[in-house]
C-alpha cells in the first residue's frame, strides 16, 4: 500500500498507519491476522509525499495546497508513460518509488488518494488522451475489475456509488476505469503494470481530501478496515510456483510466464518464484 502521493489527500496516510497498528496488536489474538502476516510480505508506505503533507491544511476539502511535492510537481503525473513521454527529469520521490518497485517482486498494490469514493483501475490514460469517457482497457481488464469490486464491496459505502457533493461523476458499484473517469498521463498504477509483475489499483477514499481529524478518522478507518484486509488476501489467488532448469535443481530467475489469451507476461523472481 502507498498513501499520501498527493500531500493534501490524507485519509490514506492515516488509515495505513492504523492498518500497521491493527496487524501488530492483533497478531497474537486474531487467527486471520496471524495467518495473513505469516503468509504475506506486506509493505506499507503511509506517505509518498511528506513535503506536500507539511504544506497541506487541515479542513481543506477541495484545496490544492500540498497536492504537489516541494518542487511543485504532481507525483501522479511524473512516472514514465506509455503514451506520453516525460518532458522533464523525474522527481526524487518518483525515482525512489521506481527503484522500490523494480527491486522487489511485488504482486499486488493499491495507491490511496482522496477527493472521491471509488476504486479505479488501469489504464489511467489512452493513446488519444481524451479528457474523459474513453475506456482504456488492459489485457487483464477482467482481473482489475474483480480487484476493484473486492475493495469496493468490502468498503462500507464505496459500493453504493454515491456522488460526492457537487460532483457529477457516476461510479456504478463504486468502481471505474481510470481513463474513462479522466485521463492521467504518468500515473503510478500504469507504471506498475507495464514495468513490473505488480497489479495496482487506485483507491479514492473520501470526498473531503483533508477532513478534520477528530470527526472523521475513526469513521474512515471503520469504513476501510475490512476492505484493506480483503484486498491483501487477494495476493494468494491465481497461480504461483517455481521455475527450475531441465534437471529440476537450479531456480531460474527472469523466466517468462505466459497465459494463453492474455497478452501480458510476468517473469520469475530471484529464486525462480512467480505469481500471476
């Protein structure tokens, strides 16, 4: 999980801290938590944009103060894009995330935002860069829709598809294709899918980007707790195994795993292990 990519979208930042606390304090007493922790490498980055967070203002629901990093760059427009080449050097935060993504055999991820309540899945942009209304489908569209549904259905309100005050967006079942909602060149979820084995979706968690803490944090944690747990559990679905040489002794890294009918391959990791 990665939170607070936009510094003024803070709910994700806090509920990820709550998630870590929940896993640690319930490990000895909750069989589900113990099983999840024992069987899963769980990585949590509460804040990708701490400089932006420091510039944000509590109580600003629709403002932009703190959205960008200290250099005034929107980090979710900064990743190398398949349809729109970068015109400037990548930001330090982006470079660090790329190194992190490419150095670890991540399988599943979610990027937490705010300003709406919806689970959004790739692709985030399209070859024509229409502002909105263009469904940009990945080869794994059915899987991404399933992952988005799992989070939305487990969330206490997301699956209702209710509009935020003043918005005209329509999200049936609380999910959307990213580009169909609006075009986002340089987004992180597309980079994960195209440059690693990781399948990432974007979770918009609250209508207000930076609500007052005392009135909202407990409610937002309650809304998201079960969805966060169920989403992590999905990492154990699908197929997984090891690739060895012809003698069955030596693990083979970087072996290509291909599924018939899906034009998106994954590769085996350092010890020949793979997940799909």
